[in-house]
C-alpha cells in the first residue's frame, strides 16, 4: 500500500512509438512471408461493383467476387496455427453479404462488399467475425435460425432489425439527419413543428438499434476480443458495450467527414452522440481535420479537456487519431496485365484516338459535385476553343437512392447540363461529354483508369474518396494528372501530387483542367511518382492493421495508467473504517463533492454555475456521516470562506478554506493559520494583470481571495483561453511577480497565484491540533481517508499522512503522544522542522490582504478571525493498511488510489455512512 510514485516497475514497456514501430516491422515480415507462399498464384476474377451509399463513405469502386471474399474471410483458419490469433469483431451497419430468401428455411447469400471489406481481408493475423444487418427483414424464428446458420459459414453474425426500426433508424436518423449534417448540408428544412415528433422517434429508434447491435456483440464476445465499430450508424454502440462490460476493447471509426463544432452543435442530440463515442478506447478518422473537429466539439460542447492524445473525461483518456484508409493497390497493378483488361484498353484507345481523355467516377450524390464538374468543363471549352475536338469527358454516375426526390432532381439537372453542352459543342461524329448512369465491372474500370489523361474529382465533401487512389494505381504507363477537390479527405494524402481545387470556383477548376492538359511530361511523371509511392505504401491492409495495433496499444497505456494509480478498493476501505476507533476523513470540495461540471451553464445559468454547490445526492449521506461521534470530517478546499459557509453551515464538520489558511468548526468562528510574516505586497499588481486578461478573454473571470488570486477561463472558448493563459503566465513571470515569493499554479482552465509555501499539506498539522483541542480526543486517530481533486501543488496532503513509505527519501517519523498542548510537526521531514515550527507558531488575527481592504465597503471579513491554539499532529496512530489517499479523476498522482469522478466519491460516502459494525 505504498504511494504510487514509488511503484516503479523496472520492466515497464517501451514508449508508444517503439511498440508501434516493432509491430509495423513484424507486419512487414509477415507480409513478405505470405507473398512468398502465394508466389505463382494468379489473380482471381472479379466482376462485381458495390455502390451502397449507406455502407461507407470510402467506397471502393472495384469490388471482390465470391471466391475472393470467401478466401478472405475463411482464410484466417488456414494460417499458421502455431501463432495464437486475436479475435476481431467487426461491427458495421451492413454485413459484407446480402441475403435473399429462397424458401421457409433456405437462403441465398449474395456478395455486396466495399472498401471496408477489401481493407480487412488483409488482416490475416486476426480471426475476424462480422456483425451487422443482412439487409432483409426476418420476422419468423425459423428464418432467423436458417439465416444465422448460413451466415456462420462466412464468419458473419446477423443483427435482426424489424422494418419499422430500419425505417426510423436507417432511412430516418442515419440518412436524413446525421449524414447530411456531417457533409455540411444542414438539417432537413421542413417545418420543424411537424417534424419534431418524428425526429424524436427516429432518435429513439437509433438508440434502440444500437442497443440491439450491442446485445449481439455481447452474446458472441469472448475475453480478449477486440470490437471495431464502424461509421455514423453506430455512434451509440461504444457506450452500450462499455456499460455492460467496462473491460471490453472498443474502437470506433468514422468513414465520413466529421464537421466543425459549429455544425455539429446544430444536432439536438449532440451531447449524447459525443459522450457515447467517447466511451470507446480509440476513435479514428480519415484525416487530421476530422479528428481536430471532433476534439473541438468535445471541448466546446461537452466542456471536456482536449489533449494532444485525445479527449480526457473524468480521468479517462479517449485516444483520437487520424488513420487514412487506402486500397489494395497490388490488385489493380496486377489487373492491368490480364488479357481482358488489355482488350478493354485497346478498344478504348481506338475509340478515343487523337483525343485526351478526362474521367470522373462518382455516385450520383449531392456531395460529389458532378454539376460543378460539368460546368467547369463547359467553361474550359469556352475559353479554350482549340481543345473542343481534342478532349472528351467520361462521367460515370452510379445511381443511388433513386426513390428520393432530391436525388431524382439531381439526376435531371445533370442530364440537362450534359445535353446542353453536347448540343453546343458536339458534332455529328463526336460529343465532348459521355455520361453513363450505371456502374462498370472491375476489368472495364481498370482499363478506363489506364487510358485516362486527367482524373477530375470535384467532391463538395468527401470522407476520403478512393477513386483517386484507384486512378493512381492504374497510371504506371500513362502518368496522368489528378485534379482533386480540397474538400475530399484524399486531398491531405495525395495533395502534393495533385492539382487541388475548390469545386465551387468554376473558373479555378477550368484553369486547372487547362494546366493538367498542357503539363510537361517530366512534371506529370514527378507528380505521379509521389502519389504512386503513397498509394502502394499506405494500403487498405496497412490501414486496418495500424488501427487495430493502435487500439491494442491504447489499452496497454490505459492499463499502465491504472497501475500507477489503481482504483480504490471500496470494500476494503469500508471494512477498515468499521474496525477503526477514531477516524479522520479529509475531503476536497470542488470536483469532489460538487455536482459534475456542465457547459449548460454557458447559456442562461452562467452566473449561477460560477458558485460551487454541494452535490444534491451527497447531502443526506454526508450529514449522517458527520453525526458519527468517532468520525472527524475536514473539508479542505482552495475556495474562500463564504463558499464553504454557504454549503456546510448545517453540518457537524471542520472547514479549511483557502488551502487551510482559514479554519473553523461549522459551529464556531473562523481562525487564521497564516504565518505573521506572510508577504502579500504582490496582490495589487497581480490583480491588475488578472483584470486585463479578464477584459480581453470573453467568458473568463477572476476571484480575489484573501490569500490568493485565481483567474478562471472555464466558460471561455477553450483554445483561445489556453493561448491567453500562456500569455498571462509569460507576463507574470517577467513582470509583476519576477521577484515576489509566490507560486503560480496552473489548474484545470485556471491560473492561481499564492504565496510560497501555502499548500494544503502544510496546513494539516495545524488542523489536527485544532481538532484535538476542540474534541478532547481520548484515543489516537487510527484511520485516515483523504480524497480530493487537488492540484499537483497540493498533493503534499497525501504524502503528509504516509505512515510507511518504502522509499527512504520519503520516510516520515511519527509520534503518538495524545497531549494536545504539545507542539509537534514530527510528520514534516526533519530538514524543514525548524522553519515550519517558526512559521506556524507566529499567528495573527487579520491577514495583510484583509487589513489593506478592511475599510472597503465592497469587501469585509465574514467573521472576526482569532488566534488558533498550538498544533497537534502527534495524535496519529496510523498503520499502512488503514490509510487511504484517493485522487479524484486525475491520471497521475501521489495518491495511492483513484476515484474516477465525484459520483464515485458520493458512492463511497454512502457506503461509509450506511456501513454497520459486525456484531
């Protein structure tokens, strides 16, 4: 039970970077081994094309056939059985197969896969299971059992959703609310009075569906499994999984853009979705921008702390990172050598001989920017008449959601523009635009990529867009130019080797077309080589392996943090409490006994929430605990006396305000414990600095306490507040306090300036003396529980009570005299005894700061201070097993144990108050 800072394991694992680099090298070795095994294997045929717009935003326009999918999913069992494989439960809205019912108990499975399946087929080191909806309603048990059995052969596990749930959850909340908002299209514009009820029912169905997915996961979960949740359909799933099993390893990945916090905050359910995703251990996005937007939404909407690693919530760190997906580039490169692909290439070259080929491959969707692309091509033809018979635009527009009016309107608009341009610039033998409302098979698509001179991608918003990757992979001989929208996720990966454009700027896109068609060969080759290296290195398999590797590593780091400060064994603490004769409970106030912070106070209740309030659920149990004559309770806080008076005047306990500088029993008067020589001359200059930064930082305020000043920016914009605090610190150290004997303490969105030596731990000895004098204690204190969300500067409150530390440098002597008249600071290290004794003996009745402002009507002391009596820390008879120091929601601490939140503190107080001694 030693202090956590002494629990240093010499065999501590290496750093994150070292661990991940080692795993990456092992994956490379395994990949080489697998390639050698497959030497001589021919490329399998593939003739399917996946265009389910609801599956994923990273659609791969080159799908796999049944033989290839079967080997990818079932092939895990044929790997080297000498190495144990970790099970991976992949949870997505749709399974990689669709089911068609043939009879009462017979099903036909049709392959329906996209980029996600292609990515995960390369994870041979994992035993994968797929969990999702099969795309069909199965109301009867016989049909469900038959389908489950059929899917089991493909390592797939179905989630059975009824028609109403699918309509409300999938078509309603997912595709009508979340998807448009995440692509910056805004919420539906119908009359909100008529859609409010339907919106709530859709959200309820969304939560219900996510819980159904969670139930299936728990049914098939085994210890050690990794659960990987995918996309916006399952944002509630991480919370549902963690609520039932907190030890489950959960990762969540978004395949669409994540919008800025200003867009996300439009969602009425914004907080629920963010908090649910934060239950995951690792949250992944395609680009750094999306990850940054997510962290920003958590800090601005939830009021949480964003860190370089992710988001911290009550001591739990959710890691947030970018993992750009890729494609199986080798498959495209090998496909170009197939005879059927070569035949397609020859036919296309003959068909478009003498003309440059431009290509667009998109789903027919509002976010793909197809009208903008075609209008830009029209402007190019207008400004460059010499190119009118020398260039052709091939636009493949795969139809999606043809029953939705908005999509029908878009299709008509595109056809109208194409017809007008072809009528204007076409001839009897040729037209400038070839528009196809259908998909192409894999071989035809590869051939089309190979003959293209310029690929034109003008997405208005796109999670990634793998068409750009497929184009690059097929351009080994042509070395064509990629024109890429800056609003596509791929722009962050391929931007250096592409011409980036704003698709809304028609003139800019037209100019880029001209630049691409006239680009010298050496420049084209240089740009292509850059992109080709990226596409062949950052493959889909590497993406999946990296994410799972990072997830496992995140779990390891979380375990290491837990080992540094283990969770409090509540049962043991209660048992020791019952067995003791005289107990001391020292509790913090803010973030320990207060209600959880809420950003709702930013609006309306702002001023009210500036005042800390005792948690409502703690009040009754705390009062019951205070009535125990063998229990001494001290509220040790940095708050001023007025705050503690307002919250605890009805309780039988001790109050220590301003880090122990003022002390009183709830039935007595305040007394000061400050040394008489405490210098407070720095107050006015620091006050001016705090006033200045409060004026220039909206949402911030400062508190003028009697022994310290605190500037808080909890309600300010998070990023701006941090910048201002850094500016303030630099100004303080180089100016007003450069020669002052003060400490500057950085807290959670706060900056505090206090005199040197003023800490909670330094005041404990004095507090103990007052308790002894007041109660006339007959037996020593043999049980101490100290819990609080204390700043690092105040963590000496934990080490003060350490009875048996194994580290020699921290060993503290203890005496057990019960004479309250003896002055003893024996629990303070010997080297500082004389200084501490000198300071503590010199008391005074009025602080310097208080005296200087006593005549001010705006600020008067609450009650008259009086001299306190001698100290009495010599009343402890404390054994190691009876000492429990607990930090509240801090990752690293000198405390022995961790309580995750104020809710856990309330639970502990309730356990102590309701515990009964054994008969």
